[in-house]
C-alpha cells in the first residue's frame, strides 16, 4: 500500500513517526475491511447453500406444493381484486428477513472445530439464537396468517413458501454452529 504523503519533512525522526502512524492507521482499517469481506463471502456462500438446499427432493416437493397452493389460492380467493389486500399486507415480505438473520447467526457463532473425528460441542449461544429465530419465525407465520382475514389459504401458502427458505437457512446455519457438516 502506498504510504500517505509526509506532513512535515523537516526532521527525519518526525517523518518516520508520521509514516509509522499512517501505516498503523491503515492496517487497522485493513483489518476491519478484511473481516467484513470474510463475513460477506461466508454469508454469500451460506446463502447459496441454503438456496441449493431447496433442491433436496423432499424440500423441493414441499416447495412445489406451496407454489401450487399459492397459485390456486390467488386464483380462487382473488385477494387483490376483491379489495381484501391492504397496503400493510405487503409487510408480510418482511418475514423473509429471517433468512439473512439466521445466516448471520450461523456465521457469527460458527464452530471453529469442523473435524468429525475430534469430539466437540455446538456453540451454545449460537444454538440459543438459532432457536430464538426459529420460534420467532413460527410466531411471525402465525401472526400473518391470523392478520390476513378473508384469504387465509393464500396467507398459509405464502408463509409456507417463505418458511421453506428460512428452514433451509436454519439447516446450513445449524451445521455451522454445530460444526458437523454433511
């Protein structure tokens, strides 16, 4: 990295101190950026794995059934054309924020021991947070289904589809926290 220009070039010792202070400051910034980049790269890798987990045959069957049910409910109940859909119902999409939250928990509390021959335990704080996020996700599903009166079949189908993605992220993050990868 190129050193910052010297502010005072009158004395060599002062110049050396200025150069050392600037490089120390840049090193700290570099560390923060490196940690952020590692977090981001791991986040994207876990998100990719979670989306690929949808292709597991049993999960794919649930996903196809949820999409089919959602399409049938949209045609049959017509939540948009009957005036049942309120503007605040778009907030149901905030349920998808559980997906990145679960993946972030899996990265923050990742188990450093991934060797299956070494006995190890899951990170307790990570397990606790994944459980909290899972039950909060369930509560969110129940609340949104209750809130969408008049087209609950549509709401159940939509929440089931969103919950498939959340469970796939829980699957990947759970392996990360436990340190037991498939």
